[in-house]
């Protein structure tokens, strides 16, 4: 048995000659002694040690075979799933006027028509639900709750159809949070509402400057009021968009929420991310375009530490691929055009079909599998990256076939992220497996 190619080992900070191991494929952790590692290399490790590390995906029979098996790992994940996920853009309108709005250049009161909504329902019933697929819809905008009638028009027949075919239908909302009050939430719950993502860009003063209503009035208090009133019936993910000059203000937001009684157990998780350039914009000054910018690494680690220290949950390192790589994920814009990622809607020529004609071949145009090259397959971070983000690749002025390599970010940040997790959830000797995000090769 050999140590997996997709494994990171870090010296333990608190125990001499011990190491923290992290499987980037299984997202499992273990702390082992140097003697154990040396025993594995020499073939003298005990059966108990080898079996434990094999269960965690840290030992494999053949490293070269493991590397070749990685080529098909996403396909194996897809083959085991019967859940079709689609993001439906109901409108390109909003009741807020965020200065950095990603969709600002093509927003303009565009709404999905009733006819397009009905065609969406017909397509999902015919192509997915009737064939035994669960369907999950993320309603997106603009602000999706400005199209509340369409949410009902789409969800009612899909829910009924899912029940008649013995599968499930559910939806979530990617909302600015101003319109999802308790009355609206209670109306939507029987239709399949199972979660919402709200955005607060820092404490009140910072947020109200970044995300005011169109009138100029602040939106912070309305959003917090809604969280306070619905957290017990709708799982809430809280996001926020920071800049280099304001990220250190963000922990005060968590203090303000806690003062209102919105403590960590009342939110699914909190994730702060950098402002990115507006759609179709390649001006680096308009937002962050690279994950390994030194200030961004510092900001992400600082904010993550603060989120956890204040009793809130946040995301953990996990197996992840660009949504473009995931076959059973699709974006439908308000005109019925298909895209593989909402960030690509503003780019010419990146539609992959439409509701009338179906999905067209996009493997070549979107460079599916651009990570299947030796440099990536040899990289221990591959399961956390799979070639990175196509959108950031375009923003950096690269061709779609080039990868958005995240090695610099993980080299600088992964160990600290694991230690942050471990400080909140101690890892026993030999470790315990985190929930698997992908099967072993």
C-alpha cells in the first residue's frame, strides 16, 4: 500500500514527530505519528494502521492507477445521482441598487414570460421528473421574489408531477433578503421552498453603503428583520461580498446579528466572498479575479477564523468542480436560453441551447475536462479544484481551455483552514472521515 497522490501532510503544531493528514479526495483527516508514516514507507506499519488509513482514502494499492481513475471521477459521481439541479433566472430586475452589481450592464426590467415558464415546466416534467429524476430549482435574478407569481406558476405543477412519479421537487431562493418575510415564506413552504441565501455586506453602516434600495435608503434592517422572523422555518445561508478595504469590518456584522438573537445555530452557514468584476468586464480593478492574490488569502483566512470563533458555521475544504463540468446542472435565463453557469450569461457565444431546441453539445466550446492533463492529475489539490473556475479563467484574459490553477491559494491557505476546523472539532488519533463529497476512484 502507498500514500495517496491526493494527500497533504502537515507537521502537527502541538506534538513533535506527528503529522496532520488530509485526503483531498475523501476530505478526511487523521493525526499520525512519524513512526507510522515511516512504517508505511518501509512496509512495516501494522495491519491496524494500514486498514485505518485505507478506510480514510489515505492509502491506495497503486498511485498510478489512482491517477488514471481520477479521469472518470466526475462521471462516476454523476452516474450515481438522480437529482437534476437547475438555476432559473426569473428576471433581471432588482429593488436594490448595489454599486458592484454583477448584472448591472444587462439589467433592465427583463422578466421571464408566462409562456417561457410553462415551457420550462413542460421540459422538466418530460425530460426529468417523468424519467425518475428528483428536481431542485434555484430561483435567481435580479431579485427572484419580484416574480413571486412565476415561482408559484412553476412550482405548483412540478410539485404535483413529482409526487405522481414518486420523486421529489424542491426549490431555494438566491435573494437579497428584503422580500422574504414570514408571510411569504409560509406561502412558499407548501410549494417546496427548502432554503434561501441572503446577502449582508458587512455591518449596518458598510452594508447600507454597498446595498441600498433604489431610493438610497439602507436595506440592512429589513434583511435582518426577515432573518429573525423566518430562520425557524426556512434554512438560511448568509453570504456577503467584501473588498480589500472593508473585509476587517465584517466580523462586526456577526456581533450585530448575535445582539439580535441571530446566533450561529440559526444559520446554515456563513460565507463571505470577494467582489468580482461585473459581467463581461475584464477590468481587474473592478473586482477580484484571482484566488491567490495575497490580500485575498489573508482576508479569507481572517474572516473564516472570525466566523468560527463567533460560533457560526462556514464551509470546509471539499471536493469541488466548476459547475460547467457537472452535466446535471443547468442555468435557464429569463428568455429560456441555457447556460452552464450564471456568470457566463454575459459572455457572447456561451449559450448551450434553449427550452425549445434542448441542450446542444458544449464539450468543446466549454473545454470539458480541461484538467485531464498530467500537470493537474499529478497535483494533490486536484479534487479541490478540477481546473478551477471557467469564469475567472476568462476574466484573467485566458482561453477557456486553460485552467484557473488554485495551487497558490491552497499552498498558502489549506493548512490553516484545516487547523481552524480542528480547533472547532478536535480530530482523534487516526482521524475520522468527513462526509464524502466524491467517491474514491
